[in-house]
């Protein structure tokens, strides 16, 4: 199908309707992808109306079509000797400003739509970091829950036997995401190294012993907290003493909680796919360490017992009275009803740790209510930023100290904040959604224009 749909519209609204109609026709049955593109286009289309070179260059139309998408069979044997088959993917969305870069997700909900939304978001996020990284995303509809270590290893190895031919340090450098942490990256790197006979930085999130970067594990959660702090400081406010709600209990959530505690905020909750843990007096560093160990062992929060903690099965944290919220579990965890609940709970600021945790209806509601809103592509960019620093260290054959990487991360989050202010400030008010979308778009769009029609 031709991608140019004669959107010779007189207004940005008409252009948006025409563009989204074409996108939905070309990508049927992909609601998450439609949602992510709609969110970006809402900000970018008015901007390109003021800068027609981007319309003439068909930048938005070209950017919303991935460079390529590979889908493959992943066969593996479980501990009972049964043959199991999953579907693996890699979406290589754009290598305009660097090699494809983005995580791998292992979760039963993974499909083409979810990975295309994640890969599309990654374009703008990676551009915002100011670093030379393009955009990709991948994974499989494999559920790591309840699998033995040996099963995880066999799955990762089988997955890499196909993926290896599509990646490489200058081509595509995957990292972790939901269900893919240090253990999975290690198994995949081991297999990559064996079949390619090369020791190169073809994955990030690697173990420190074999080319990983200090702070990579912490980077998304720490970066989220730094970004929130920048936003609050811009309003002459801060994190100290603020009551915070965090959802999720994985990589992003754990290190967001760690940094929030360090900043003397009071974290009242975390959650997992079973329910929510409410800690009215605030999570302490000691309690967080216990929770980390517990989750590392693959256990559910419902079985976590400690004084001062109340577990609520099937519940999210949004009804707890608080000042700030950090949704850090998964996409669409905050719908319009949740957004209303959050505001009733007194929340004045929402900072997205997960990718697209808020539906577009929830975001519109936050905007109407003047809630300080930090969108994922800016707020959670710390993870990919440190992945890029891992690539730099691999390239020069050096390992930087913890303080240096942390200092770089803080500088990058500050710069992203400034970019958001530059493109999103209007009448003394910053719309971080507009700022992040346009700030991310301009860099990639200008590079695309300079390449000509490729
Ligand atoms: P993890 O797998 O480490 O943790 C995910 C957490 O969210 C777990 O506690 C999990 O519960 C919970 N969760 C997952 N799916 C659901 C669901 N459908 N409903 C309720 N809870 C759910 O993943 P990460 O922390 O790495 O990722 C979390 C989010 O952050 C994702 O959106 C990811 O794309 C995004 N992100 C991650 C980055 C990273 O560096 N890791 C970088 C940028 C964004 P349970 O423990 O029960 O499985």
C-alpha cells in the first residue's frame, strides 16, 4: 500500500485525521502501535505545519514505517522433555542516528503491535538522549514465570540462534526489558559469542565481568528520579518529604524506589502483577533490600511478609493518598478511571517509568487538571542512555567508575529536561509531552532530510 496519502490538508487537525486513518488501514489489529503514533503525532503535526520541509520530506510517514521487522520460530525443550514453540521478533525501526537500539521483552503479551509501539517510542527517546543510537525493540511471547534456570537458558540460546544474524555492535544492539535481566542477557551473549566467534558489544546490560557498565542496572530507575527532580526544581519544588506511589517491583521500580529514598522522599507502595504492597510509613532501604531479594527469587508480593506492610490482592496503588506517582510496571496501567483516582488521592505529578503506562485518555485528563506530567520517552530514557555509555566503553576497551557513569547519567537527564523545556514551554508553562515529542523528532527528522530519499 502506498504510504503517501495525499494529506493535502489545510489544518493540522485534518492532517492528523488523514494520517491516522492511513496508519490504521496499513497496520490493522495493532492498537498499541496506533496509540503510540497518535500520541506523538498530536504534538508533531502542528509543529510540521509550521516547518513544511518535514511535510514535503514525508518524515512522519517514513518514521512510522519500520525499516524492517523479523519474526521467527523459537523451539526449545522444557524440563519434562516436551518440545515448546514460541514466536520471537526484532523490529528494527530506524537507524537514522545510530545502530538500532532497544530492549528485548519476554512476556506472554508480546506481539507485533506491542513491539512496534515500543520500537516507535524508542526513536524519540533515543534521539532525546543526544547519543548516537537508533531505535529497535524485540522479544518473544515466552513467559519466564515458573521456568527453571535450565529452561530459561535453553530458551535464550534458541532465541539467539536466530537473532544473532540480525544484530551486531554497529548494526543492532539489544538490551533487556520486561522479563529480560542480567541472567537472560548473559545466556544470550554467551550464545552470540559462540556462534559468531566474536567478542563484541552486541548486547548491553552485560555482566560487569565481561563488558557491562556500572549503573546500567540502576539507570532507568535512577534516571526517572533525576528527571522528576529536574521537573520539580523547575517549579521551585523538590522530592524531599514528598509521598510517592510506585507501581511495579522489577528493575525500573526497584531502583526508582532506591533513589527516591536517597532523596528523602517517602515511598508508600510498590506492586506486581498479583497486587500491591502498601507501606504507610514509607519503604526503608532495609525493606527495599528484602523486597529485591524476594523478587529476584521469582516470588510474588502476596507472599512477602514484613511488619508495616499491607498487601492488597488485585489492586493498584493509585487510591493511596500521595503527592507524586511513578507508574513503572507496564503499558496502559493507568486508564481514565485510574487517572481520576490519582487526582482524588491528591497526586500533583506523574512521572512515567514504564513505557506508555498512561492511556491517551488518562494523559488528556492530566493535562486538563494541570498535573505535572513526565512522559516515558523523556523520563525513562536513562536506561538506554547508559546502554549507549556501555557501548562507548566497549568501543574504547575501558570500564568507567560508578561515579563517572552516574554523573554522565545525571547530565543526560538534565539535558533531556532542557530539550523538553526548549520545545514545550509556552507562556511560562512547560508541556513535557510536546517538548519530548518535538525535541526527539527534530534531530531524527533533520538527519533524514540530509540523507535524501533513502
Ligand atoms: P521487569 O520485568 O523487571 O519488571 C516488571 C514489573 O512490572 C514486575 O514487577 C511485573 O510483575 C510488573 N508487571 C509486568 N507486567 C504487568 C502487568 N501486565 N500488570 C501488572 N504488573 C505487571 O521489567 P522492567 O522493570 O525492566 O520494565 C518495566 C517497564 O519499564 C516496562 O514498561 C519497560 O518497557 C520499561 N522500561 C524498562 C527499561 C529497563 O531498562 N529495564 C528501560 C525503559 C523502560 P511480576 O513481578 O509479577 O512479573
